[in-house]
C-alpha cells in the first residue's frame, strides 16, 4: 500500500480522420513514425503544422549522414582545406506536404529564435507547405482538399497525423478513489503547450511534496 502516487503517464496523439481514410492503412500517428514502427512511403502528407508537425517533417526529410554532410559542405574525407567543400543540394528524396487549417504563414507560432531555422531547413529540403486548408476526402490514394477555396488533390502514400495531443490520465480518478494522495504532472496534467522544462519542474515539485524528508521538516 502506498501513501502517495505521482501520475506521469504523459500524452497520446489526438485522433483525426476524413471521409474515406479510415481503414485504409495509410493514416498513422506521429509517435509510430518517430519510433520507426512503420516504413513511411515517399509521398507524405503531414496534417498539422505546429511544433510536432515541423519535427516530423524534419525527421522524414533527413536522408542520413551523407546527405547532411553534402548539404552543409562537410568533407568527410578531409581532402579539402579546412574539411569544407561547396554545399550541395538539400532536397529530400521524399515528397512531403505540410498542412495547416489556419491562414497565414506556416510555422508562424514556432519559437521566435529558432522558428526561422526550422522553416528554412524544410524549405531547402523541398517540403511544400499549405495553409488555409479544408480537408475534403481520401479516395484511391488521393488526398482532396481546398486551399484558400481552390480545390486541389495530391497523390499520397501516407498521412501522418500531428494535430496535437491529449492527456493520458485515466488512472487518476481510480487511484484517488482508493484514498491515496495523487499528484499528476507533465502531459498527464495538461497537454497544452507541453515542454520538457515544465514537465521536469512539475515532477520535481511533486517528488518534493511527497518526500518523507519534506513532510518531517514541515511537521
């Protein structure tokens, strides 16, 4: 029997679908992609252009160490002066499309000091961005949508869903009903605007609050 429980079960990706997409085996969550649980095709639509969407786009368009060195002009053989050569093309082997429902510049809400770097990196790799989008349907490998009221369709192998996250905190009430003291931290407490700094702070504070040393000091 425990006196206190800290629930740090994190988040789950928010689900998303459009007519015709369910059951086709082409829609995947971003966690499955980042964990390499599936082999993503060469034509990819990323739904959601927030921080997660940009990270997934960066991950999918990174073609390995050789392409990185080529893009940044790094001479791995050290045969040139300073180990530097003329940078080559950064275009990825994948055709990636990054979508957002809102109008305006894609990635405008990224960090002020690093957002421009992420946008430039994806632009250099050939990632195509779409804003002011309304999704219509999925039909026979084609994603139908409107962009600024203009009907469009794109041939796609996989749709990666990056439309946010939800708290994974189902255990909280069940534990509380047993009479134990419950502390919820990180994504399980609030998934909005989640970052590692906040989650670590909340975990540290919860551990301090339930520690025998702290309790004895207060008493």
